[in-house]
């Protein structure tokens, strides 16, 4: 395979890129940090929320649930977590359903020639939890999938589709549950930002912050990615790094690759961490490679992305009509 610079890539160079989709290290990370995850979720769920959140939650359609070993995050638990999010975030979310039709399936990633996740067509196929990692083609040809390089969860047109995390990745049920919570929060943030993916629509969403300042979502998104490119190069998670080839100065800020950075950061903001190659004590104190973290610490933040996500989390939103 030849890369963009005309340099031939060997399988030894391609395989590490594919390993970015290996979920086993992610689950090992969660297992090592289970007490921290437990405490972060306890703090999050201990905060009261207004009655209007109940109204929003009651409007979410939950369907195709099977109560068996593949139900790793029951809908009541998922909805309880979402109900504790700010009312303003729920108000602008496009979420309308939790559909468990893929609860019993494992999505298989599709890689490009360099071994990165194919952003245009990320899922190659889905395999039943009953037979994974074994599979077969329509003609009966046997297939043996990689046991831990898998996709998990998906969102499409305001519907979150949970999927199964097999024992080949982890047999720790509590770690699996927390990773499913991470995925839920990640997919939920897609339902907030996906409707504003284009630059035109991103300019129409205005964020009003608690200090009286305002900015468009387009500018907020640009500030986030610019901080990654120029100040804080450490990716928010292993999964976010699968899009490393698409995060560069000329990157389209409306791309899926950019959106994935935001969604992974949102999950880390809520849970205090996200599975990555760099372990840190808490999202609110980690610098993400910023060589001058004191500038952020003076303002009460561990990093630029922490400040940006915190301001987003507490913002009120105004959606302006097209001119």
C-alpha cells in the first residue's frame, strides 16, 4: 500500500493503526479505574434535576429490548443517566429513541488502506453475539474475525443503537457496564452536535455562557480543534485517536472525525476520564499535552478542552433562523 507521500506502508506499520480499534485495552483501562468511575457516576447522579427532565425522558421511545445476557445497559439505567444532564442540553438534543435492535450483535470495523477506521463506511458487517468471533459468508465460507477489534454503539437520525460487548473483550460485567455508559454519553452528544454539523448550521447555534459572553457553535468547535492542533495534542481517548489521520490544520471542522473528538471529550467530562494510552487522575486536572497548564489552572481548569466543554455544559442555547 502507498500512502499520500508515495511511501510504501508495510503490514507492520498498518496493523498498529488497526489496533486503535482494539477495545480490549479500553476495557482493561476501565477495570483498573473502576473505583474512580464509580465515584464519578455517584457524584453525577447525586445532583438533583428539574421536573421538566422527566417530561423529556418520558418522550424517548425505547424499543426492541431483549432481557437476556446481551442487555449490558438496561434502558432504565440509560434514561436515568441522561435525565441528570442539563435541561438546556436535552432541549437541543435530537434524541428520540433508544433502539436495541443491535443489542445481540457486534459491528465489525471497516479499515482503509492505511489501517485507519474508514470514516465513509466505518461498519463492514454485524455478527451475532451467539457466534462471534466466528462467522460465515452466504456461500458458507468460514470467517474468523479479530476477537477484540470491534465497533460499539451507533447513532442515526436521533436514534441511539446500543450493541454488544463480547467476552473476548472483557468478562468484567461492571467494567462492561461503565464502558457502555461511556458509549451512551458519546452517542448522546452526537444527537446534540450532529444537527449542527455543517458550517452554516453551526453558525446559527449560539452558546450563551454564565459569564455573559456568547459565541457560535462553529467558533466553539473551531476553538476546540485548534487547541488540539496547537496546544493540547493528546487525544481524548484511544477511540478518538483512530481519526488521527484526519485531524490536521486543513481538516474540515464539520467532519465526523472532528465530531468524534467532541463526543469522546463529553463522555470524559462526565465520567472523569476516557480510555487512552495516557492515564490521568481526572479529566478536570489533566493538561492533555499543554506545556503551560498554569494558564488554565489559574482559571480553574486543567486544560483548554476542559474549559470549553465546561462552558458548553452550562450554556444556554439559541438557534437562529437562516438569514
